[in-house]
């Protein structure tokens, strides 16, 4: 019986996280369209936490943190998570490279930029 209660709770939690994640994404998109990058970064961060497998939300959180002058370490962490989730996504790697360069880590940045160059067209 405990296992069935636990399974029901986990199912309800996933459903709630999905609904919240969708709400946070819509809010973040609206905030970005309004050029309110600080608020968008918060909303994208909430979306990322509600959607553990969403690389796009993590990349947008990193990008909007960068654009708003937000927490550089948090931006870097979100960008790394995006790359971990989608290692063959060139734009995620390019963003990570940009953040590494901003953090004063040029050798690591070059590795990511080189990987992005191999993955991006043209």
C-alpha cells in the first residue's frame, strides 16, 4: 500500500510540475518580449527547476541572466546543465563558451566554442 501511495504522489507531483513549468515558460516568454530580462531569468529558472529534462529552459535562464547582468555563477551552472542535457546542441555550447570566457576561463571557453563550431551549420 505504501508503494501505491508513493506512486500516486509522484504522479501528482509530476503533473503539478508540468503545469507550473508551462506557466513559468509563458511568463518568461512574455517578460523577454517586454525586455525585462531580470524577471525573465527568474521565470526561466523556475521553469528549469519544474522541468528537470528541459535543456531549452536552462539555456534561456542562462542567457537572460547574462543579458540582465544577473548571477554569473548561476548562469554558468544553467548553461552547463543545458549542455549536459543536449551535448550536440551547438547554441548551448556556444553560450557555455561565452559564459566561460566572461568568467575568465579562456581554455575551457575555447573547447566549447570549437565544439559549437563543429555542430552549427555554416
